[in-house]
C-alpha cells in the first residue's frame, strides 16, 4: 500500500518525459529526478486493512494491485482545488503548471 501511494505521488508530481526546443530529452536519466521514498510519507499516514469474507477463493486473499494508486492523485488534485480553486487534470502537477492554470482561470 505504501509503495503504491508513493508511486502515485511520484507520477502525480514528477514523472514526465520532457524535451527542449531542440527535441533533446531533458530528463533522460534519474539525475535530478525526484523519486519519493518511505521518508516522504507523513508520520500520521496509516493504512488499515479490512478483512472481508470471500466465498470465491479458499484463502480469502485479495491483491490490492493498482488500487493503492487510485486515491493519492485524486487527493492531491482535490487539495489543489481546495487551496487554489483550479482543477489539475494532467500529470505532473508541477508549480509552473499550477501557476499557468491559475492565470488561465
């Protein structure tokens, strides 16, 4: 769950292939490319797993798969909307994109 949330924070704020005016890739490696780690999770971040009876599988096991990624981007977009009154619809939500959206609102 923590890894899924961190992955989502990463692509919500940072992940994009960027090109200069000359067509050269500006971020072709991980130098200067922020990658969230467990240190970036707030202390008050808690995960509670809820056991659900399941008659279909004998082990009552379910994979959370990509579900851990579903909430973080939406929460970040909602926080930006609450704070600034704009909707960010395309990743990454970089400061310059937020400023541009504010100017166009």
